[in-house]
C-alpha cells in the first residue's frame, strides 16, 4: 500500500469517528427532548400562565 493510500484511509477513519460522535450527540439530544415531552404530558399540568380561577375546582352546588 503506498503512502497516499494509507494517509487517505486514516483520514477517512478519523472522519468516520467524528461522524459517529456527532450522531451519538444528536441521538442523546433527541432522547432528552423526548423524555422532557413525555414528562410534560404525564406530569401535573402547570397553571402558571392561566388567569385567576382557571383550572381550580368548580362549585356545582351554587
């Protein structure tokens, strides 16, 4: 194998490793986003942005 072929193959291996690291980072980011979305849907809904009385118990006897 000549020198250029060896250098070329080493550069290709390094590029493949970098792509793998980026892919792993993106997958982790997507997994974290999905986890947050599920926790938001399953958790207690926030009433922080609602007006007074919205989301509270309704008195149906009055």
